[in-house]
């Protein structure tokens, strides 16, 4: 990689993130639609992970999309989904933030989760604004 690698260790679980090349500065009209990307190692697999605004108006929130760096068979995908779901549920629950599995990802090889907008709002109000 041609940039400084930074590893974010997450407790003792097998989850670490390596920031990817930062995306070019978005133009004003695309700032909310340009995903933020990282490389993530979880459960022995490496994923390209992106954060983006969910485009479905009935499910507003932040989408976390994990795309495997190598092709995974069905068993490996199921195993990765289960490991990621358990790990993310545990971590997000520490902050009282809800996370849901997106069962209809754009690509069948992607593993997607959604942090609902109301959960983000509750976190900001209760933990940041009210400091509870």
C-alpha cells in the first residue's frame, strides 16, 4: 500500500481495519453519496468495507457493506455473515445502537448491515447531547 497503515484493534476479537486510500474530496452535491471505504479483517477473511447512506427511503440509516476480497463459497459466506453479525451486535450494543442485517444486498457476494437513522439519533441525543 502506498499510504500509512493504521490498525484499529477491536478488543480480543478477530476484527481489525486498515484504512484504504481516502476517496477524493467529493463535490458538494455528492458528499452524502460517496462511500467511505476501509479494508477489514474478520473471521480470517479480508473485506473491502464501505459506509454509505442507505438509498432505500423506507429504511433510512447508514449501510455497512462488506465485500470479500476473494471469492467465498456459500458455506464461507454463511460463516462470515454469522461471525460479523455476532461481533457487530455485541459491539454496537455496548453503545445502545441497533444494527440490522440487510437481507437484500445489491450484490449477492456482499454482506450488508444497516444502522437505522433513529438509532443514530438516539445515540447522539442520549450519549452526546444529554451525556447520559
